[in-house]
C-alpha cells in the first residue's frame, strides 16, 4: 500500500491517506468537513436576502 501526505485546507494540519483515495480525502477530520460545508452554505445565500 502506498500513502501520501496532504494538507487540510481548513486547519492546515498535515495528514496521511492511501494513494488510491487521495482525491477523495480532502479534510483531516469530520470537524473540518463540517466547517467547509458551513462555509459553502454561507456562500450560497444571496446578497439580496437578509440573514
């Protein structure tokens, strides 16, 4: 099995994943995944709508 090192785009932590899932493994933890999803949800809100 081959492994690769990646850097989490949310927290900057380095983590190791299997080479065959490299493209799918973007975040180091579920917490970082949830933060990413929350940020994407904020971007989808129209500037014309009040929050």
